[in-house]
């Protein structure tokens, strides 16, 4: 992808490389800690989403509506990235059928990640461990449970902020 961007749009290729570097640095640091503050995780997810936006264009949108007072609360690192990645992996992502992801804080020290549900018709290869890993991290921290809800329109994950 980067190779074709270099030829087609060098400016966008430069931005892609900068965001990719930011994502990579965060990934390296994330392995060294059990928790990270929500502000850092949101900064990371914006860089990660920028990569998705370059890949999918108008086929993907993200809204972040997080109250600043929740910024110092903690969550396991890479949690938001995993949920955003799962949304793109399991749903149709097309300009004429965009995937919309919303990240917001709730009234009860929670972060809610919701995407419109438009499952791919073909089977997606998955090892089914993403959500299980997040749930396990919260159980190990003994600080609340993750809640997963799905209806005909939305897939929603609610996580306690620690």
C-alpha cells in the first residue's frame, strides 16, 4: 500500500509513514505496561484510524466523543485498537456502505465503542480471541466487566474506566 502511495501521492505517503511510525512506537511501549490512560489510548487510536482512512477512504468514519474529565482514567493498552480493527475486519467497509465507529464516554466511568452492524457475507477468518483477551484482562485486573451487546443495527462494547 505504501509503495503505491509513494508513486501516486507522495504527500499522503509521507503522512501515512508518520502515522505508521506513531502506531509502531505505541505498540512497542504498550507491551511494557498493564494499563494506559484514556488520553494516550485515544491519541493512538486516532493515528491508527488515520491508517484505516487511507486504506478505506470514505468507507470508514470515526467519531470520538470523550469527556476530557475521563482522560486520566485507565484501560488496558491496545483495547480500542482491537475493537476498531475488529469492526473493520468483520463488517462491510465501502464508500456506498460506510462503517461508522463511535467512541464515547458514559456517565458511569465507562468508554463505549459502537459500530453500525453490516456483517460481511463471506466468512472472515478469525481466531475469536480479541474480545476474549479484553475480557480476560479486565478479569485479571479485578476491576469490572466488559459488556458486549449486539442487535440488528449495532455492535457495542462497554468497558469500565479504571
